[in-house]
């Protein structure tokens, strides 16, 4: 199992979730987050914005689904080549998962 954490622009979140659902990946958690990337925020006029609003999607998926999910997010969340602030995707191994209501182990 893999944990996929994707941080994307707020204006892209609906499209990303719609594409994941259409591809058969309905299960996710969405969280409002704030942060900055390598560009260290942005400057508009004379004001620096260090923490920008983003959305984070958390998905636990089977190993064989990782590449499809990452590709959907990359394709849908991208605003254009070379644009800063489109987001990041992090993939980690998940040792175990349990369904609380049934106590069932696994996805």
C-alpha cells in the first residue's frame, strides 16, 4: 500500500478530484493547508506572501495503482510548463491499514 499526498492549487482541486473519481479512485481525504515552496512565497507589488493557501489530498492506494494516481494528479493539477506553485506529490509506504467499523485489515 502507498500513501499519496498531493498538494495542489485550490483552483485545481475540483478538477483533480473529478478525474480521480472518473478513473475509479473515489476514496480520499481533502485538507486545507498553507505553505510555500522553493520560491519562498510570492511578491505582489511591495507585499510578500510567505504562506499561500493550497489543498492537500491524501490517498491510500494499492501499489499497482500508484503510477496511475500520480499521473492523473500531475496532468490535472499542472497549470503550464515552468509555472511555480503548481504543487508537490509525496509517496510513502503504508505498513498497515484497518477499517474501524469492521476491524478488517488492508484496503
